[in-house]
């Protein structure tokens, strides 16, 4: 579930970065066409590099958040297992005492 949430957040972040890049690309090509220069690969290459860096940062951040969430979940699971083991041991002890008391009352 945590991975799914991280993927959604990463997707939203990447979408917002792409939307901003699309705006910058449109603005970047307008002056180039008014100056008589064709908007070719140089404009696209300049715009794609920040998107790649932003995607890399977003992916790294998502992976870090995912790892942190997994570690937190693992700690919570370990703590819960410890509590369950303790409760089971107590229940076993109480059951043994109840059987001993019942045996004493019977004699």
C-alpha cells in the first residue's frame, strides 16, 4: 500500500513538473519563432534535461520515503509481534494456573 501511495505522489509530482515544463517550452519557442529561428532540438534538449533531473529527484525522494515507510512498518510489525508473543505467554501461564487450581479443587 505504501508503494502505491508513493507511486501516486511521484506521478503527481512528475505531472506538475511536466506541466511547468510544457509552459516553459511554449514560452521558449515563442521568442525563437519571432526572432526567425526555428524551434528545433536545442529548445527541446534544454527543456528535457531539467525534467530528467526533476524526475530523478522525485524518484529518489519517493524511494527514500518508501524505504522510510517500510522501515517504520517493519518496526511496528516487530513491536506488534512482541506484544502478541507476550500476550500468548501470559494466556498460556494463566491457563496452566487455572488447570492447576481446578486440579487442586478436585482433590
